[in-house]
């Protein structure tokens, strides 16, 4: 690709692709010497007029060489034929070719400028009535207004993709919003971080100590750090120092930052509590979770007596011919004889067996049939992701759904079940609670009646949620809820090398002799630059033996970027194994029929969730629009191409995205270039996703480095709020006085979000 911007001048011949949902277009243009394809995000440009396009050439794997438009402007010169074609187009109702020819013949090649300057000039044209003159002027004015918005936005250094996003979000108000306060874009539009908006503001003439700039810097710092590190607050000192570091300008004084923080607190956007600064929504979430759980825990409705649970469990064991271990029995009995309980344990400790035992024992104790409508009305099971819910259903033979679906994720983005319209269940069991962040926890607990009994299940050694908060650990550390820790490996899992390896990770020391058995766990040394070659070699061997690339094996990696990152692995695997010529190409993304794909965001319209994995089974057209047909867990979704930013290839996915899932075989590259992410919990989570085999490729020094690191401590206050010592332990939660903001990285590229490293 030639990144040097060049200018070409041409006339729109026709559109190959455009859609109402997006500004993205592919069009044919005619230049003085050639005909070529242009693509980019721009408004509908009129056929017949001449435009100057600024951009670069790039080879598209499906369509060949194309010109990628970065910006455009209407050319100062037009062809006579082009003007006639334009003025007789559908834009000008009732103006045919004859009248258009009269206009050009009478007013000349600069007729458009003349009409816009003085529409009365049309009186000279034979056949033009006053009504038709008005039609022409209005149409030209509308077109010019839209184009002027785009051209002005381009003049501020924005790319066509950025301008397209702005116009899709704000419409004709885009320019006014940008010029009034470009920092608004940080909140409203993906891909606009502080640095990008700040450069835009400075180009517009904003002063460096403009209060809007300072408040945006403070808000961005707090949000970005909280969502990158999973914190729910920063100390005043952390926020102050990190904001100064972000701005990095001697013009900005300490009192300027103080003033910005105080104004944000006064407006209610931030909350200050004992030298801790919270985003308003995170502060509310912690307090609502605390208040609701305390109220539920005090209400003993629906709690069974321990002896009644024991009697029911004895019946279940005897009649269903099940023999629980003493620890599993205690987990079942304790969870049903307490209002809120937590069951935690690693792989092979029988968490799923315990959940199934809880269901049977609850049914027996309450004299209910598991298959009855009454039981289904009273008992609910849920998990954070669709895959985790599916695993829960398969293990217990009782229906589980995602937390979002349980709460009724509606078309307006709100939950149908909340404090005003609560769930009516008497018992709810939530699995994979380590994945639940504080905002989802708020929505869940707020929607439960005080009479509801809650059982929370999860592995506290796994990675915490991607979003802010550390809910499972905070609830355990509060010491006010009954917690049962399963630590006995079940007999059928005792010989598992996967479990042995995961326990070595927890002990922070790997005995590499475990890999010599080559039964369940494998290790192959590779450098970063050759790691993908190693992955390909393993996949070749796996496929030669009849393996299935879609459902039988999963590559898990820590990071998206770099020579060994997820994006490059996916590109190489797709190139090597998927030769289907039926594809959709958008910017840098290529999706082919038979590709394995991952959904990156909850989509209430399509009823698919963040983390769902699917397979593209076809690409179809409907009303001239392209759609992918994607099979997500035996449901075929008609996926609009306007949503492609929410989709990525899934031959390799992040370890964070793998939480709540199980895969038959896992390939996990671990190299030094991942160092920023390498921690024990990350390695543990990746290993424990595998059911049959774990294949680690990389450098043992990178693996040893990961185990030598201390897992990040999240700054949260939920545990303290729940405990009676309100602020006694808060000082122990404080980390560095200055967050290493540079490590977060806000890159000048598209698609960067607070989850670039973690998501």
C-alpha cells in the first residue's frame, strides 16, 4: 500500500455499493485517462459532477486495485456533458435533458456557482419557470450544505472514516457539534480518544487552559484508567497526577486541574468520597449492589432449615444413585440454608455437579417436579455469556440463559426487569460470576426481590471481569456471605494433566517435566517472529488427522496487536485454510464464507451477545444490501454488513473473551512480546478453557515471567461498603500515586477502545 496521499480528479460514473445504514461506498469514477474504483466513507456524490479526491491506492483481495478516499472536494471545472447529466438527474424533479442543456448553454460551465449566488439568473434560461427555478436552487443548496459539512470536517484533519462516523451519529448537526465542543466526541463515538479530539480542538483555536479541555482530560483519564484497569475509583492524587501527565504541558497548572475536578464534582458527573473520585455511574453501582445485597441477606424468606436440606439431599443421593463428596454435600446444604451464598473452586472440583445437586435437592425439599412450570417459575439459572449459559444447561439439563436475556434486554438498550419490574423467582443461580462487572451486577441484583435466594458460583482464581469492579472477590472478601471453597479434585479428574498444570500456575511454579508425557499438555519452544508458523504447523497436523478447525480447536492469545497478536494470527490462519472466494471486504477486514467469527458487542436487535462465536455460512443480497448469514449456536442470523465493526475473525480470540467457554483443544502462544499482559490469572484462565489438550507455544522465560508477576489488584470499594468497618481498610487498596498512563496507550489508529489490550 502506498500511504502517500495523492489527488485524482474524476466524475462519478455509478455506485457499486452504498447503503442507508453506513456512509461506506464503493463507486466507479471516470478520470481524464482512465476508469477506476474508489471507496471510503463520504456522502452520496452526484453523478455527472467532477470531484477532486485525496487518498491512496490499495490492492483489494476481491476487487483488485482501488483508490481509498481520505477526503474530497468539488472540482472547480466540470464537463458540459457531466453538468447536463447532473441537472437532468432525479435530484432535480421535472428538469429533463432539454432544460438542463438550455441551462448549461445559457449560463455556461460555471452555472452551478452562478445559480447559488443568484437564483434569478435562471430567468434568462428558456423554458425555466419560477417553480422549476426554485426546485433547482433548493436542490443545489441542499447538496452544497451537506458537502460543505464534509469538506469543512476534512479540513480539520479528519479521515473519511472519522467524518463518516460523525455524520452517521449527528447528521447535519455534525459540524456545529464539532466546532462547539469536539471533546463531546470522546463520549459519543468509538475511535475518538482524548488526543484526537484535543488536536481537533486546538486546530479550532481552543486555548490550552480552556475549562472544556481540562474537564475532558479529567473525565477521559478517570474513565480510561477505570476501564483499562478494572477500577471503580481513583484517588484524588492519582487522578490529579495522571491528568497532568496526559496533558504534559507547562502551561497547565495544578490549580487548573483542581478547578476542573471540582466543577465535574459540582455538576454530579464525578463523585468525591474520602479522597476517592468515582464516575457517577460506578459510585451508584457499588452502593446499589451493597444496599440490595444487605437487604436480601437480612430477609430470610425462602431459606430452608439445614436439617430439611440434609434430609432432601439424602433422598436425592439414594434415589438418583448419586454419591456426593463431603465437600460437595456441604456446598449444597449451605447454599440452600443461607439467603446468599458463594461457591468457588477450580476446574475438576465439581461445581457443575453441585449446581445440579442444588436443583434436585431444592425440588425435593419444596415438593416440586423439576420439569413443572411451577419449578421453572421459581428457579432461574443464568451466566454472563451465551456459551457459559449453554455449558450450564448441558451440565444440569435445566435451562440457563444469559444474564442479559434473563433481565429482558430490550430494543431501547434498557433491561425490562429492574427495581420497578423485578424478577419473580424464589431462587437464582448465577455461574461464572468472576466475569460479572459492577455495572451488570447492579442491573442483576436491583432486579431481584428481597425474598429471592441467591447462589453465586465461580472460580475466584480466574481473570476478573473486563469491565470495572471485582464483584466475586469483593463479595468473598466482605466476609458476610456464606462462602464454600471446593478444593478437592473429583476422582474422574484426578489424573488430568490440565488440572495439574493449572494448579502449578496457581502455585507460581511449573515443573516442565509435565510436558514430557505428551498426553494432555504440550509445550513447543518458538520465538515471537515464528510463533504463527508453529501454530500453522500444529493446525496442519490436527487437520490431517480429521480435526475440525471450527469446533474442535481454539487459539487463545493475550493481545490483539503485534507480530504474534490475535489480528495477525487470524489473518494468517484465514489465508492458509479458507480459500472460499465468496467474501465481504470492508477497509482492512475480510470475511469469507466458512470463516469462524466472534461477536464483540451485545446486539439486542439480532439477539447475539458479546463473546458469541459463529460460522459464516453464506453471503446474500436483500434489496440490494449485503448480509452475512452466520450460524451462532444453531441459530442462523442475518447479519447486516453495516454491523461489521462488531465482528472479527475467531480462529484466535483473546483469553479474556474465552472466559465462560470450554474448548476441546486449546493452542496458547506465550511470548515475551506479550509482557504487558502476562500475569498468573491470565495463564490459568487460558489453560482451564481446555477439555482435552493444551498446547503452549513460545518461550519458557515468558511463561516463567508471567508466573513471577503479581496479579493486578483492583481498586474497588464494594467489599468495604459491605463490611461493617466502612473505611478501615481503604488505604490497603491504594496502588501507585500515579497510574502508569503511558502503558494504556492511545494510538492514532482506528478502532482503539479502552479494551484494546484487555478485551
